[in-house]
């Protein structure tokens, strides 16, 4: 798998409260495959990772999602946690970014509660998706 993503840039969209391992492990995997990653968020500075209900590490944000353009990226990662996607789905710039990304046909990796943002963007209808069990009904009601 080494270098299979060379020359590709992957956006990671997260904010405070993301499940840390759901960001760090996919990030590591795509970087090991040769991709560059950029952490986008609702704000500049740092965001707080979580280990379930306990604080994890903080991570430096590379840019605000409101300033990002779809054509800068080849793929998108949406980590879960509960607070993270709940905050993202309340932010117009984040929802618009996810909607535009999905409509571009570029790949999106989504984990745990992350599908909430895709549901808010109204881009799950007809897709095959996975999620944390408590999100199942939300996905079904959104057309998955």
C-alpha cells in the first residue's frame, strides 16, 4: 500500500470532541500510503481530541473549513465521537463543504457518529453506510 496515495491530499474535518483514535489511525493510514493530510475545523488554533469521555490530546488545525475549497482535496475523512459531528452539523460551512464534497464524487471515509454530518448535508440517500449503532435510525430515516 506504500505510495498508493502519493500526490493526494486528504481533508480531515473535525472539531472539539472528536474521538481521537478515529482521527489519528485513518490519518496515519493514508499518510503511510503516501497522502498528505490537512486538518480542517470550525476555528483556527487547536482542537481537543477525546478518548470516549476523557480528554485526549490537542491537535493543531491546518485551516478553517469555511476557507477550504473542494478542489484542494482528493478525499475526506470524517471522524466521529458524539460532540464533534453534532457541532459540525450545526455549522453551515461544514455542512456545505461535506455536501459539495459528496456531490463531487470524491471518496469520503466516515466513522462512528460522523454520518450525522452527511445526514445534515442530505447526501446519504441511496448510499451503503456504516455507523455507530445509535446512528442507524438516523441513517435509515435519511434514506440509507
